[in-house]
C-alpha cells in the first residue's frame, strides 16, 4: 500500500517530551509495546536527549534486542564533546546492537549570522548518522536560508539536514503555515533532507482547543510537493491547511490530494527527503489512520 511506503519506520517515539512527558522507564516500555504490536511497521527510533542515555542504560530490556535511537544534543562544541563521551559510555554498557538513526541539534541564536563554525563541531559526533539542525523560532527567512546554504555546502562524510518544529504545548510554539512553506521550499532548493518534530499526533490538520494543529500527512506530502517545479506557494499553503479528509485519497499504489498525485515509487523514495517525525503518541496516529480507512494491510502491497 502506498501510504505504508510513505510512513514505514517514520514515527520516532518521543514519549519523554511534552505533552506526554513520561519517565524513562514508562517511555521505554511504551516504545517496546509499539515495536511488538501491529503498528511496529510505523515505529522508528526512540528519541532521547544524549544527557539521559545513562538512564536508558539502566533498563534491562535495552540489553535484549536491536533498536535505533535519535539523539538530541545542543549545537555548541562543548555539548558535542560531552555527547561523544555519553554515547561511548552508553554503547559500552549496553549488551546489544544500538543504531544511531539521527543526531538532532539546536543552534544557539548567536550562530545565525554565520552558522559554519558551529557546523564544524559536528565532526565531534560519532558515527555517520545524519545531522539535523534546528534554527530558533526567531530566525528570519534570510538567516534560515543562510543556514540551509551552509548545510548544503558543508564538507564531511555525514549527511546534513534541517529539523523543523511543527508545534508545541503552547499556541506560541505553533509555526505559521507561511513559515513552514518557506522552510519546505528552502529544503527543496538546497536539496536537504528534513526531520519533523512536535505537535504531529494526527495525520491531518485539525483544530484543538480553538487553535490549528498541523498534520503529519499534510507535511509529508507538502515536503514532496515543494520539490515539484509547478507547485507554488499558494498551492503548498493550501495543502498544509487542508483539513478535509475527502480532499485526500489513498488508493492502493498512490496517494492523491486534489489535483496532485504521488505514486508508490515517489512515496517509497520519500525517506530521502523526510526521514521521519517525532511524536510522543503512537496510539493517536494509529487510531486516526484506522478511522480514515487508511490503515495498511499487515504486509506492504
């Protein structure tokens, strides 16, 4: 099924973060439950601040089976040095194979003028997992464009990409549709992969407590649409704002939104552009996809 091609392994479980804000043991048990359930195909990595790896290492079940991590770290050289030490300590203390799926880094405000020296510090991070860099909410379009250019042209063996925050606990943390459009076009123009995070519990845009919430399906399709030469800002904005399920069709080997159609080949290659999204809930996406009639069969078709 085409939707499975688009979403397989893309939901990175972030139960440690608000609004769930679970303790380490409960978050890990929830992650393990999803990995052993029918939604295992959807579940990707466990999202963890690198400074809390020592807590994770104390849980016996982390020694039992292979798993993947997305690790959060600050963007300064000192924080990356500490991250390297924390990872080595964790890796040596866990008696199983652990994969770093992604490094997620947030840049300080002072790096906006020239991010390149800050990006140089990524060589301190172990492994070749892609590095996704997040600009602050107060960065201008010109500053974010400068960051995207620097990421696209930075030397080094590891892939670099943009991390986009798509929501939060408060209304102030919700990025506008206009800003998301800008960032999606930036990623497309500079050929950068994306990592999405925050607020993406439901596939479609919706209203919660009187305020809009972005949908992860809207964003995945918009990220692909931004790479099409004939899609303009108005069309991308309309896609991100779409709340009507009837405007979408999941039809076996393709997904359609109004006049735009993505076939299985395009959707299957989407991981090169959207590597995944962090969510502190897996149950809500599963319930919504089932209610919409979009839940895939047990094996990809």
